[in-house]
């Protein structure tokens, strides 16, 4: 097989639809070339692996990025979750020399038209979508326009976009194992159909149950049964389970008083596990047992991935941040028979 042809200035010019002279002057940092054109030339040169005879392609002209964070997540029960991610992104962006513009947005408004306007307004070469799953049209537009999109607390199951997210599968496996190790054999997992990250938690739960020959797992989706309905079902003994694993802490904490409080009719040793270790988990009485997510590490990780993409690394990378079991006080051991 003949060696791959090395990229040259004509390749860069063709990619951008500009003259070879413009490419040459941009690479040499000559006057008379706008920052936008210089940034585009340098970014495409990196992407194509072009080796310049001039000084190494450096500087922060092409290192501007906009991060879109869902307003509902930043203001609702997940406020502390996304606050941690944003703090991590800002800290890592400062170290990497990336000018990061963080914006709170209504998730439903993140259409192709909206995103393209945000990129044009901020003159960004990269976009971080935090907890927002882009449609195929947005991904295709980014590829066509050499805009780097990375996901924070998200994952592209078709592996077109790089991402940084909690190790959701293994975190849920860990949570289910904690309940199994405490002697529970009939466990209900309460989840919802929405994001691929949450589906990974369900898959982790199912894997842990499948690995234990005596265990039975039940999956109930919030799309089908509301929290109020599930509570009524549990109190009525409908599912005949001894433990509940919720997809996040907010949902789990909302059930603690009804299921574990002094007036609860649930059987002894009934247990509850959450996920995320949000501040609300520590405020619960008793303290919620959960799985801890390092939110700042997610933020730092996504900017590290973004920086590599902006530097021309074309490999799609799905970074998973390790999790930790937080034993808490809501998992009780079932005495051996």
C-alpha cells in the first residue's frame, strides 16, 4: 500500500474555499488576515496533519468554545450536579488556554438554528453540550463546518462525538451489588426512558442481577408509573421486593420518609439506594446510601477531550469517570435465615 499523501496548503485551501495565498499568509501569521480566517486555516491544518515550515501552530486564536448547560438542570434538583461540572470545565479551560463561554439554555431550544447562531455569536471552534443530546442534524452540521462538539454527562451511542460522563453502567452495578451483599434478593430499579446515560444505569443493574443466581430484579419506568403511584404500589406490597434502587438521589430522597420513616408499613430491613451523591443525599434523614459522582472531574475531563480535538486529534474518545460507593444509612442487612 503506497504511503498516504501528506497534506499541503492546496488541501487546506480547497477545504476552506480560499486561495493558497491566503492559507500561506495565515500560516505565517502575516498581517492583513482576519482572526477568523487565521483560526480556520490553523484548525484545518491541524485536522489534516499539515506540517508547517513556520513556527508551530499555537496560540489561542482557535481555542474558543461555548458550553451550553440546561437551565432546568442548573436551577432544579440537579443544580449542584451541573454546578460541579461547570466549575471543573472552567478550571480546566483556564489551564488549557481555552476561552470558555458558559451559557444556560432551555434544552428544548437547542435546535440546529439556535446552535449555529450561538457558535457564530461567540466565534467558537468548539461546543460543549452538558446533559444535552444533539440530534443527527446538529452532528452532521458540525462535521460539515469543522465545529468540534463534545458531550459532558452524555454519550453518543454511534460514537461520532467525544464525551466525558460518569461510569454509569459500573456505578449501577456497584449499587446493585451493595444491595445483594446486604442479603437482598428481590430488588426494584426505578428508572425512566430518556437519555442513553440513564439506560446504562439500568443495564448495570440488570447485569448485577443476572450475575446472582438467586436474585430477581424488577424494572419500573417513571414514564409508566409516577413516583406517587410507585410509592402506593410499594406500600401495598404489589412488587414483593425488599430494596429499591432509584436512578438518582432526588427521586430516592423523595421516597425515604414514606418508606423508611417511623410510620412506614414497609417490612423490616427495606432498603433504598440512590445515585449521584448530591447534597440532598446528605441532608436526608437517614442519610441516603448512594453512588458518588465526581462532577468536577467530568467537567475537567470534557475540556481535556475538547482540547485534544481542537489540536487535531480525530479519534472519538468516550471518557468515563470512576465512581465511589457511599454506604449511607438506608441500606440494611437482611439477617441470614
